[in-house]
C-alpha cells in the first residue's frame, strides 16, 4: 500500500511536472504571439497617423488609405491582444486605457475626424500637430510598457524550462523503480484476492443452494447500499431474469423501477425501506408495502422484514431483508372489507343515489384506481358518483365524460381503458428525438393484440393531411404496423376537420390542440411519471386561471409557461403573472417564467435538425 501510494505520488508528480513543462513551452509561444499582436497594433496606429498627416498637409485623399484600413482593423487587433492577455490584469488595464484613447482622442479613425482636422490645420497647424504628438506619445508608451512586460515574462519562462526538464526526468526515473516494486507486491495481493474471491463465490453458491427452495425473497445489502446477495425468489419478485442480473443492477435503479405506497395509500419513501432503517441503526424493521412496476403494472403487496448483521465490534456491516408476497392475502382482506363496508352502506340508507356514490368512493383504491357509478334513467345515463386514486383527476374525468358522453348501447360497453407501458421502455424514457416512435410502437403493439382477439381487421389513427410535412416519427411505427389514416387519405386538413365537426354539432370542434405531455420535456432529459404529473397539474392550474391554450415546458426545477398569442397580454398583467407563478411553484417548481413569445407548436424542436416522417 505504501509503495502504491509512493508510486502514485511519483507518477502524479511526473505527470504534473511534464504538464507544467508543456505549459511553460506553451506560455513561451503564447508570449511570442502577444508580442507579434502588439507589434501589429502599433503598426496600424502609426500607419493611420502617418496617413492622416499626409492628408492634412497635402490634401490628397490617397494618404487616407492606411487611415481607413486602421478604422476597420484597430478594434479587432486590440481585441486579439485582449483575448491573449486575459490572465494579466495590468495588461488589460493598459488595453482599456489605449482603447479609450483611440476612441476618444483619435475618434476611432473616423472619416469625420479627418474632415474636421483638415479644416483645423489651415488655422492652427502647430497646435494640431502638438496634440497629435502627445496622443501618439501616450499610445507608444502604453504599447512599449506592454512589450516590456511580455519580454520580462518571456525571460522568466525561458529560465524555468531547463529546471522543469530535470525535475520531470528525476520523477519518471524514480517512478519506474517504484513501479517495479509495486508490480511484485500487486501480483502477490492479486493472488490473495483471487483466493478470497473464490471463497466468497463458494459461500454465495452455498447460500443460493440453501435458499433455492424458499419462495420468500432474500437479499443482503452492505453499508454502502450495494446489493451483494439475492436468491431466486428475490429476483422473481422484483422482476429480474436472474439473481446475477439483479446483483448487476444498482440499488437505486431497482428502487426507481417501482412505485411504492404504504398501507395508508400515500407514497412510501425509499429512505424508510426496512433495510435502510437497520443500516441507520434500528435493531430491526418491518413494513407492508404496496408496489408496482410504474406506471401501469399490477399492484402487489409485500411484507418486508430486515435485520442487521454486525461485526465483532458490534458495528452494523450488512442488512438482510426477507420479503414475502402477501398480495393474495391482502386482496382477500380488502375485498372482504369492501364487501362489508358496501353492505353497511346499502343497509344504512334508502337513498340509493347517495349509497351508490359512497360505494364508488369505497372501491378506490381497494378495488380499482378509479371508479364511476352510472345508472340508466329515462333512457339516459346518469352519473351518481366518481372517485379516483389521484383526487386531482376527478375533475378531469368529469370533464372527459362531459365531452364524450358514454353510449350504453355501444357494443364495447360504456368506456374501456387500455393500459400501455411506454414508461417501462428505456428507449422511450431516455427521450431521444424519435421518442414518439417508441410511444406509438408500444400503443400499436397493444392495439394489435386486442384487434386480433376481437377479430378487428384494421387499426386507424387520427393523422391528417397537415401532418405530412411535420416531423412525426410516430408515423414510421404506423407504417410498420399497417395502421390506416382515413383523414389523411381523404386529404382532410385540421381546418377542414374542425369545420366538419362544427357542422356535425360535435362539442370538441374548437378544442385547442393537445400534444403528449412528454413533448414538454427537452430531448435527452429522462421522461418520468413524476415529471409528467407535475406538468399535467401545472397546465391544469394555468387553465383554471382562465387560459385556454397553454404549455408548461419542464426544465428540471424551472417551468417555462407558453400562453396562446391572443391571451398572452392578459397573462403578462402583473396580478395574473403573480398568480400563475404562485400556482405553479406550489406544485414543486422553484422558478417559473412566462415566455414573452407565447405558445409555439413544437418550441422544444427549435434548434434541432429534424426531417419530416
């Protein structure tokens, strides 16, 4: 270990010395370039003043050629010197003084200065020439000071270069000797490590053999949170193809795959997992957790118990967790509890409308994520109650029902919700520029399976003629799955579709366009359920303030709000701006800005080279 540290120190010292040597040579070249640039700037100033004097005393405009060239070149040449001396405050100060002198006293070599001084030379040539001399003397002194400083720096750097060569050679020779000794030690250590690794593998195989027939999941985690053992039951319950694949994944990656809730239905923080509690010092920990592979997997229940493993000194070094799938038992209990509560509700009142509305609330989340109770009254559907696992979506479901009234005579029933798993696909979550392709691929895979089960021959989508020239990678998936687009095939544009909808009396004919919420997240920034929920709630909050067209672009902790052009002046009123900012910040965004350019379709595509699909 000591030799390794010494070798590392020598190598780092050698590398540092070599880099310093390279840096010294680079600075020598840098100093030479500065001096060249200063000489160019000096020549430009002198040529300009010489040309101006020739013009003043001869009246010939030909003398103004170098003066005019200086007007075009002096600032660029001065900026070149400034860029090369940013590390030198004194040089920067001199350049600032010189810049002011050229701009103020030499007029930036403007045409107006030349004309004015031509008139003045006829009346007072001596005073004018003395002024020129004082100005140029000041400029020469500044440039000479700059040149002297660069010369001094050049001398210092030339003296240090040989010393650095000697230090570098000594460090590398010493490092070579230590390296040889270290290699011998490392070889011996490697053999010991291989023996220990073989023993650890043997212990792991023994544990696998012991726990192979146990249905419960068993995991072992070290103090850093790394998973060091998992049996086949753990791999199966977590959804990993094998214990080896599970061990290869990080603990955070495994946890992020799941949406977890406690017995009370509230989100279960990963910091409260039993294994983390015992690693933090608890003698034991136990939790009943409801979880699913977010966002569309089935909910499961697991009873998790964790116990610490200590070393000889009593310090916790590992945590062993045993988790049992109690979904069947829990579901049976929940169903029995639901039935008992439903019976109590039904027998407690003769008001069937209130009773059925209460049953809808009881069903969530015990039996379903959301529940609606409809009855047929006078040939029409009447909704008595609605409940959703996310209370904020109750109003959304009510609005959905208002826009699309259910038809009890429909062959497929009132409504059908089809679940897809876009967020379970890494290609979609990573949010590439063709994200929509993976979204549609998942959707059409699911629809094709349903169509085959029901004997449906064709799947159609809502693409229209206006979509042809736009960047829509989802169209590639549609072609691959043989999806038809009747609106596009009939050459119907968005405007034509709205007009036909209006004539047909459809309430949605003038609804604002509503793109996928993932389109609010910049490309290559991961799409997560939490981000989508934040965006959805933020846009709902803006709409509740009276705005029809809005988009909330998600830039981590910053929300950029785009408002429709006709409503933008209203949104920029101080009172409404403050209300928008407060409403969105209450949802978790730290910063909120209202885009003064207003809503622009596909604004996150700006600056991205895309080709129409």
